[in-house]
């Protein structure tokens, strides 16, 4: 038989349950506009019925409030984060492609096509105005404007690359900071939940951090319960929370975390001729790493991975994207030679056609290369004009003699058309154009029957005041052609700048002063010679702008697509986990009624107990 006060206990349990529900509703309403907050609900179940020795057998024992839990669907979390990873990637590509397009755009005054057309008009004026000093000077000046255009674009692209590089470090530092914060929150959650409570607000805070992380880099999350070692069937309430990024790197393991560490490349460690100094490689280090510690023992983060995802992948694509054109080959079985003076030379055989064309060459004069799995620095290199390169290894970096028969590479393949790609395209045009112009100018004669001089050159890297001579540009023994000529050092010969009368107007010394056979050759070359991707000189911008416009269009389309999906998935997630004020208002009335009824029940029972105790007693 149940106690006379059994009903009071039942009513009290209902009162406690209604009170918990009301408090939870109040919490939901107050956080209706809080970013990242998950709606909470009270989980209840009927108390275990009591056996009574009566005809009805068992009596209900009221309600038990089990927990206050978040309403959240992990399926939408996964979908949201996967979409954020894609959105972050294309947002960065779209932004920086827009800048590249802006640098290359022709505004009708200072763009390439406009300047090239003005140069052609100036050259025609030399022909029609009997080759006066003024018209020659105007022609040289217009040619100078074309070289300055490439100087400016090259500088702009390098500045953009430096900006992207700085953003890569910001993202890497932010990933490390989030990892540290998540590890700290994991500890707080486990301390609370091992007591049987739910750390809902801390879990919300952690999910917001993981959402932010997913936009920067691809994320995979796993949470598993921790069981008691002495009682395998009993869960302790704590969980093991792990985060993997970029496909295979464990960033967080419950209370432990790792760091992404950016290490600036040394001045003699370049991997691309056109890169700015100080580009960052990324290392994978422990939480104990501090600025200034040695990085030699840190493992490399694979920049060529296709699983990086997020903003970091988009930034790396723009900074390092070379359309898969990078130096790679193989050292033959006898490809490593050490001379009596201790110098080590590595011979590399290449197969790709672009590696056999010096106008497309992007190898630094000195830099870093990989032979097998080891990294070495080289001081210089030579090319035989066919398919063989020979590198002289820097003795200071020579911890061991490289093995023969290994693969050799400088930099890595990035299939995207990023900043290095556009700079390489620009350099290819400059080298081809300079070669054709100089061949015509050096085989002609001035109006005074002097031998013609080369028109286009570049400043020397180690001394910007000095320029490359025609012999340095065309030395056959090196087989490098115009390799040293780039957008950054492209210039008109100082001889022509000082004296425009040195323009070679005649194709033959016997021509009269008013004959301009050499300029006619130059004009024909401009109009008919296919020097760049099957196009004439003046069509350079059309080809390159087509690339950037296509990349810009693709990245814009995909950014719009993933932005739309972000809104859709966010709305779906909010419909489940977000606070609906109308629904909470309805719950408020229901829980208020439940509380009132439980209170009324207690009041009724109080009256019964009062009559029972005070009025029926003996």
C-alpha cells in the first residue's frame, strides 16, 4: 500500500518538471538572437511505477526530469561545414582573380592594347615623317611605355602575392588559435558532464569555433564516449573529441592540439623565379612550439594536397598556382658527380616540352630543390638546349651526397592558374617579343648608316642601374636565351633612350635616308609573326585576359552557388536548432498551465491532509 503522502511526491515531481521547462523556455527566449545558440529542451520520462498490494497492482510515481539537452542535428552540421569549406576556397579565388583582372584591364589609355597601338602609330610616324629625330624619339618613348606597363603589372602581381602570403599566415595562426581554444573547452565540457550534467552552452561555443574553422580548412569531427577501464560497460560521461583537417592531419585530440607554423623561405631558398622573397612554407608542430624555436624537427604540411580545402586552399592556389608547370625530372643512374674539389653536380633529364623552352622557364638562378625525399640548395644551373639540366649543389647545404636515380623537383605542381601563372605568361611574351624585335633591330642600320643596336633589354638583378647586354641575352653557350628577362626588369636599351637616332630604320646599308625597310620588317612582325600562344604581338592581352576572365567567371559562379547553399543549409539548420519565438510562447503557456496544475494538486492534497490529520484524528 502506498503512503498517504505519495500523491504529494507525485505532484512535487510535476512541479519540478514544469519549473525546469519554464526555466529552459526563459533561457531559449533570452538567447533567441544569440549567434550559435542551440535551442534547448527538457527531457522527461515517467518515474518507475511502484508495486502496491492492491487490486490495481502498480501505481504511477510521477515524472522524472532526465536532462536539459540541445536540439541539434549533426547531419546539418556536417553539410554546413562541407559547404563552408568550398565557399571559403572560391571566395578567396574570386577576390584575387578580380584584382588580377583589374591589373590587366585596358582602360583605353594605360592598358597594354592601347599602349601597343600607340607604339605602332609612333613607328608609322617615323616612316611617314621621313624619320625625323622627333618621331624617332616619340617611337622610343612609346616603346618605353610598353615596357613600363609590364613593370607596373609585374610589381602589382608581386604585391598581390605578398598580400596572399600574409593572409596564409593569418589563416594558419587562426587555425592554431581555434585548436587551442577547442582543447580548452573540451576539458571544461568533460569536467561538467562527468557529473551527469550537460554542458550545452560550452558545446555551442565549440560548434561555433568548428564552423569558423571549416571555412578556413576542411574539417572532420569525431566524438566518442570514454568508458571506465575497470567497468567496460560503464560510460564515464566524458568524451574523446577529435578534429582532423586537410584530410589527414589531426588538429585536436581532446585536450591535446597541434599548430600550423609558417616558416619564411630563405632568400636562397626560392622555388620560382618570379616569387617575392619570404614566401611561407607550412610546418606541423606540437602545442609546445614557440616563436624562435627550431623548425628543423617539424614535419612538413603538404601544400600540394587537394584535400586542404577552405580559404587556405584558395589562397595557396592564388599564391602558387602554376597551371602544373614546374620543374621536375629524374637524375639518371650516373647523374650525381662529385669533382675533386668537392663540388657536387646533379644532372636531370626532363620530358615536358615547356621545360625545353627557355621563354617559359621559371627556375630561379639559385634556390631549393628536392632530390628524392631530401631538400638541397643549388648555386647555379646550366641547360644543354635539349633535355638535360645540370645543377651545382650548394656545399653548405650538403649534409650527404644525393642519390642517383631519384626524382628531382623545384617547387610543386599546383594546377590552378594563379599569380605565378600570369607572371610566367607575361615573361614568355616579353622574351619572345624582345627576341624578335632585337633580331630585326641588330641586323638593320640607322639613317646615318650606323649598325643597329638592340632595342629591348632588362636591368641586372644584382644592380638595377646596369642593364643586360645583347651578348648576355643571347649567349649560346648557356642555351638560356632571354631567360633573365622578366616583367620586373624589362626595359628599353639605354643607347636608344639616350639617342633615338640610333633606331635602325634601314634594312640595308645601301638604302637612302628616307627608306625604312627595317621598320617595315618590324611592322610585318607585329602583324603576322605568331610569337605567343599562336597569336601576334598585339594580341597578348586577349589571350591572358581570356584566362583570367574564365577563372574569374568560374570562381564567381561557384561563390554564388555555395553562398546560396550556405543560406539554404543555414535555414534548414535553424529550423531545427534555432529558437522560434512563437513556439516558445506556446510552450510558455503550456508549461505555465502544467506548473499551475501541479501547484493546484499540492493545494488540494494539503487540504486533504489537513482534514485527515486535524479533523479525523482521535
